[in-house]
C-alpha cells in the first residue's frame, strides 16, 4: 500500500524538519511505502527535502495549496499533514494502512493534540473524536482534519476542497464525506498528529465569526437543514471546554 502525505508549508523552518523527521521515521509493514508531496509557497523560504517531491506555487490560499498537492499524489491512501505539524509516533501510518486492509473503509480519522515547539512534551489540548457522530456536524463540530486519511477512490468521488472558503473548507469536506455520499468510515483510537498551536483558524474571531458563517454555509450548500443558533452555541461550548 502506498500512502501519500501532502504537506503545505510557508517559512516553517525547523518545524518543517520536525514534520520530515516524523514522516521518515515511520515503521511500515513490508511492501508499504510513503509518497511525500510538499507544496511550498513561492514567496517562502526554499525547502530542502531529498526524500520528498517539492512543488512551488504562488501563495493563494490553503485550500488551493491542498488541491495542488492532491493533484500530485499517486497513493492508495492520502492524508494532509501541514508543515508545522507532525505525526504523533512511529506507528501512525502503520495503523492507518492496517485499518484500511482490515476494514476497507472509504476514510479514517482519529485524534490530534496541540503542542508548542517552545515547550516540547507539553500537550495544551487533546482533540478527540471517539464520541463523534455525523449529527454533530449540524452543531459545527467535526473530527480533527489532520487525522483524516482517505482512499484514492474516495478522493476521486468526493473531489477537491472548495477554494472559496477561508478557514472552514476542511469542515465542508467532512460534511461531504459523512452526509453527501454513501461512504464508510472508521475511527482509529490513537493520536495521529500533533499540531503546533496557532494557524489560520486559531483566533477567537476566526472561530466565532468567520468559522460560524462558513460552517452554516457548508451545511446549507450540501442540502442540510441547519439552525444558525445551534452553530453559534458551540462558541459557548468552546469558552467552557476550549474545544472549538
């Protein structure tokens, strides 16, 4: 089985090296292989990664960059791990390939943790998906996107990410995966990715205003009846639990 990993980077420096180290140290079953696609911003610092395929494009949005990376993949299974994030342990991709072989799902997902390079070993937040149900999408909740791995045929069926979203294009993608197509999924009860704190959707304004609007739109565009009030209520859940 070939697993393609798409990494979007722009001036990630030593954090990108952390990403590469986590990828190159994966312990795979005999016959499995990794294809690593790096999409680097044209105005960013040069990337040196001899074991990866590096492509440079103008910086015109995260979802454009993801789609460009996906277009270069040839793997049976595809995941996205951004330049400032990294695989949580040496067996992440082995668990992914084993799950696809054993259960043949269309896509899998797991948990992530938020960390900081400034304080190695400290976990600031655990974002788990063990209790996730598709109905939670109607309240604006989805599994953590960096834990998502999809099969090649699922990518061909569902298509690319929508590029007219600013921060909730990954949420919209989950809506399509769970609600628009007749697909099967599997939860892997492990942390797949550790994410560096921050990012495009990290500010409270982005989550509470832009994110709410875009999630409401994503649900409506995919034919689901949704209450704006229900999505807004997730802001209070975040304030209480810091899980938005």
